[in-house]
C-alpha cells in the first residue's frame, strides 16, 4: 500500500506545481486572448440643412467674339494691352485708313457729278430738249453712285476695329505692319464678356428627375424655374459657395450619347472672380432648411451596393448600415435615411471595423466637421 501511495503522489506532483502558475497567469491585469481592435464612435448631430443638388461645372463667357479684319490693308496700330479689360466701343485696332478715305472722296465726287447731270436732264425734259429715257438713265447713275458712297463709308469704318461690348480681350494675333484681310477675314483677337458670366453643368437622368420632383414640392414648375431658381457656385480654392446666381438655361432633352441634361446658370461676377475655363463647384438649393442628421463625410463609404457607414451596436459588434447621402455641409455629410440619432457611428479607426466583428469603441470628444 505504501508503495502505491508513493506512486500516486509522484504522478500528481507536476500538476500541483503547475496549478499555482496557471492561476497566477489568470490574475488581475492579464487577458486570456488578444485585445479587441479600437474604433472611435460618435452620435450623429442634428443640424439645420438645406437640401441641394451638388454638381461640377465649367465657367464660360456670356458672350465671345473673334475680332477680324473685314477689309484688306496694313495693320497700322494696336490700341490695347494684351489681356486687358476694355469698354464697349473702345478703339482696339487701326487698319491703314488713307486708301479708303481716297475711295470715299472719289465716290463722293462721282455722286456729285451724277446728281448734277440728273438735275440738268430734268430741266431739259421740261423744255422737251431731252428724252425721259435719258432722265431715267441719269437717275440710275445717281443712285448707283449713292450706293458706292455708302459702301465706301462702310469700308472706311472697317479701318477702325472697336469693342462690340465690354470684356477681357486676349492677346493680339497680328502685330502692326502686317497685311490683314487679304483673301479673307484675318482674326485679330478674341473678346469675352465676363460680366455677367455663365457656369455650364449637366445633370444625369436620376439627378434631373430628383431635381424636378423637389422643384415641384416647392410649387415651382421645372420649366418656369429658369430665371428664378437660385444657383450657388464656388471655385476650388474658395470655401463654400460664395457666388450667387440663377438658373439661366435648361435643355429640352436628355442627351442620348451622354445621358445628361445640359444646364446653365448666370452670375453677375461684379468682382470678375470667375473667368472662362475654370472648374466650379455648383449647388442648387432646394427648399428651406430642415433638421437632418450630420456625420463626418470621412465616415461614409461607397461600393457597388451603395453608400454605407459602420455602426457599433449595444454588444460592441460592428454593423454595416446602408444610408442615403444628403448634401455636404460645413458640419459634415447630411444623411437623408439610414441613421438614427442614438446610433454610434464609427468615425475613426475604420480599418479596424469589420461587419460582424466585436470592437472596443471609444467615444469621440467632438464630432469632426467634413473639412468642406
């Protein structure tokens, strides 16, 4: 019996030694597994938001004209600096005028002679000293001479090229001393009107239908919105949308090649901040401001299934939540549908968030803005 007891003790001795070590390992401050990934969560904010449609457009001149030499001659002088702003009627180019002055003088002399002979023939006709045919002949000669005088005056006027409207003129295409207008019109420069100015943009079919529905909710006929519906614009280096204009044009049909509707807004552009060729952010406000939930735009994602965010439930488990995005505001991205005020939205540590996985959520000290 004693031998059997000694064998049993020797078998249990290693286990008795290992037990205190195992208990020590499971003591305070120790974890049985890897720590849960950390994420930062925040509740959506309720903010007054004006519904809008956000687009990208291109600035274009409200009027543009190529100034050309309409007569043949040597360019005598240029009366502007390249890229300058010019007034309506301002003299820009002078084409050698002297040959055209001489043509006008010659035609005026011919008119004077024809008028004198016509008057003489009328007097002779009263004395039966000439025929009615001669009178009509000199009437026709007088009228032709009058037409030539008018043409000579027009050609002389073409020697002075003036601005048809106020705007910014580009660089001159021809230097003084060159022959212009020989064999056809010669382009001299391009003038663009900047006040007012256009911003051109397009709506895809889905957005166009949404815009039409929203305008009708406001009691506006989409066709009657031209000239009334407000449009805001901002350049890439400007915060927000500082330029206010109105809808100026909307095309009748959806383009079969692009699937979009062409539209245009007009802006006063008194400061000449907008100029042709710039890209502009365009916003069309719809209705009055109403309370909407807002989250950081960086917290939203998008894939083939649509827009989404990650939220953390009461058991600290991540859930993917489909959302409907609204406009981007100074406080973040407005959400039309998919979120509740009490949801804990993952706003930081998105790489650690996987649908169905548990996380260690930490409350954000403040919901960051979108950075727009």
